[in-house]
């Protein structure tokens, strides 16, 4: 089962990747 901590970390990681991709693009 997923814990809230894992979900928050996953969302933060995805947002970070999106920001990097937008910055590169």
C-alpha cells in the first residue's frame, strides 16, 4: 500500500522533472 509520504515524494519528483524539461525546452 502507498503511504502519504511516498505519494507526496512522487508528486514532488514528477513536478521537478517537468520543471527541468520546461527549462531545457
